[in-house]
């Protein structure tokens, strides 16, 4: 016999657990309001509330038949970890690599992804960040419309597959970060409203009613989300979590949900004797996200820094549409501000928002609390064609961007394939099994980009199998030009970052940046090192603010002279001065 329990305050008369077609009535828990529990045989199971349709367990550890099917228990103690000596990998000083399991390889599984881990080891990264792996409808998807936040998408390999991937990564010295979504559940397969007040109309988000973090019943909802987060870290030995769009976690309680979560993760880290961390995606530009709880902050380890991305993207591409407008007028100057101060919008006017935005990150704040990147799944996949920056820039310009990401005072992150300038797009794809929902997504995508001048037929159909196939990495590219040269450049930069601590120094107050906006030139000062970048149209001499002793690394022609370093157009050099 197995014990079953469920929080179902919406049930008024009875709750049954249905195991392999037979129903067993559960009893109310007198000491736990809204909970029902009881014993029944082990097997695939579902809950029936007041005689209704069978529903999957909200805390289901496995959905072998998809989000709408019955649940299955998982014995986490049965897995035999081969690398029992793993002691974790802290975030400061690390380099992250974001990947999507379904398109990282042609097979699209954890097993296939694990077979490419040697590539990441040779690249030199420290942490592999997996995009969401919770169950979602169909086979293909980004993962942000997942449901069942305690379970693993079966087509990827299910719970066992994820554990084998984590085990393999740890054997090779790589930590694993998992992207989790607490701000909403997908529109298909979300059965939580039938059970209880998991959502509230007190607040609204881009996905509709907000997750209930502060209305009646929110104690259990918060415990549900915290429990899910801890399960990934404990049962799957994940090293850290990336929290999607935390600005949509609306919470008016005295102790914000993120503060509660960071405290619980800190306790788990202490009891398991390994570093665990939380990385927020936040649009708020506030240092409170990563400030210590004792100082009134939420205590998260780090947050994504879109300001750095936007400024760098504008400097390299010249694009100025949408939110890039705030950075496009003087992109190198904007980039220099982010390198010195973290945020560009630190209380400044944002034309895109039509209001002031952000507050200062803090001159004494550590730069490793901000993630810096040139490409992410969002910044590629949310473009109309999912085109990577590599399809419109020269290899030299890509190398300039890589140098600024990997020598900045931030925690750097690469998006899969970026290291070799992948030519494959990464497009928005879905596999919704509900025809009405599939059509709504298809038309919504076309309407969104029609507002920006795109013809409907030019926008890839998310439901078309060819869309996901186009998005799969081409692993033959790294072996041929110009991809091989870019890959070698990324390896060189990551090695230098590790061997020369000044290039990873997170002290924002120690950063100096010289900019010639009109000429397209920038020199980043990192201790005795200068990262000189020439984005101008012709060869130029860039002053170094000191005597150049050695060109440590360069992409493109670079020649030391008495007064600086002479660079070809779209070239970059790391120079040691003395």
C-alpha cells in the first residue's frame, strides 16, 4: 500500500484517488486545512474531486502519459549516483552556458545532450543552464508553458534521464542550473484551479490571473512552489535555479515570496554542504533582488542584466527598434555605463516605457551578481525569424562582442551555439495538441509581428514541424570556417578569464572605460589589461592609457605602437600594459 495526499480545499464532499481504474476514498486531515489523505495500492493514479473527472496530482513527480494523464510516483532513493563526491559549484567566477534540451541535438534528449558535454568542458564553461524541463503538451516546445512543476518532460527522458544528465555533468566537473517558471502555468494541462486558490484576480500578469502569493490560501501556494524548487535541488542534485520573470511574481505580503524562497534554499545548502544559488530574470532594475535579506533585500544570488545586452547589441548591430531605442542614440556610452555601474536605467527616463525606470545598482555591489550576455533564448527566439546575431555580423564583430561579455565584471553567459557563431536560427515553436490553442498561438504570433511591419507569411508557423527542425544546432559547423575560429576565440577568452583574475574581477568601482562614440572605439580597463575594440569602418590607433607590453590575445590584425594598439576594423585585442 502507498500513502496519497492532496491539498484540495475546493472539494466539498469527498476526494478519491483512482489507482489503475479503481477508486479509493481519502479522508479529510483534521490538522491540515484543505488536505485529504489515505492509503491505496501503488500504481498510476489520479484524483477525483466530488466525483468529477480524474485529475493529475498537483505535486506529481512524473507524468508518463503527458500533462493530462495519470501521475506516477518516483522513488528518488533508487537512483544510483555514480559521482557521489560532487560538492557543488558556486556562481561567482563561473561562466554559464544556456541550452534547450530539445534542439541542442537532433535527438533532443538528455542522453544526447550528455554526449556533447565534452564540448562544453573543452570550451571551458562551468555551469550548464537547462531551459525548463517540466511537462508540456506534445513533444516540442520552449518549456515556458509547462505544467506539473515537480515533474520532467517525458520526451526528453523523464526523471531518470534528467538525473543521468546531472550525474554525467558532475562527473565532468560541470554544475547544472535549471530554469523554472513560478509566475504562471501553461494554458493546456493546468488543472490547479480545480483543486484550490492557486491563482488570484487580485493581480494580473501577461498570462492572466496571477499566481496566488498573497491572497487567502497563499500559504499553501507558496509552500507548493518552494517545495518544487527544493525538490529540484535535493532530489535531482541541481546546483542552482534560474527563476523566470520574477517581476510577474506579485506579492504584497510583508515577506516577499522570493525572500522566503532564498531563505529556504540557503537552509538546504547548509544541510547538504554544497553551494546552491538562485538567479532571477527581472525587468525591475532594482538592487533589492540581490541585496541581503538582512538589508531589506530578497537575497537572490544574481539577476540577468538586459541593459548590458541591449547596449552591446545596439553597438554591434545599429538596431534601434522597440526597447533598443533607449540605448541606440549612443550605444558605446550606454555600454560603458553598464560596465561601470551595472544598470543603464538606474532612475533614468525610458522612452520605451514612457517613464523613469530603475534605481542604482550600487557602486559597492559585486558585478558577479549581474549576468552579462550577448545572446539568450529570449533575445534570439523572440525575434520574428529567430535569427541569431551571427547571421548579420562579421566574425570580427562577433569576436568583439564575445570579448566584452567574457572580460566584463559580470557573470558571463553564452547561448548554445553562440561560441561558434551558429548560423541556425532559434525560432519560436510549439506542439499544442489542442487545435484551437494551436491556431490561437499561430495567429497571435503573426499579429504581434504584423504590428512591426512583418508579412504574416514571413513569420514561421510555431506548430509547423519544420520550425523546430530549423532550430536544431548543426554540429558540423564547429569544424569549418569561420565557425572554428570563433570557437577557438571563445575558448581563449574563457581560459584567460580563468588564468588572469583581473579579467574576472567583479568590483564595478575598479572598472574604467574609454569611449570614442563617433569613431566606434572602446577600451575597457581591467587592472593591467586593456580590452581594445574597434567597431569603426577603418583601421585605427586606440590609446591604452599606459604602455602596451604584450598582445595577450587578438581577433583581427593588432599591432602595438608606443601610444597604443593599432587595430583593423571589427577587431579586438586583449593587451597587458605595464
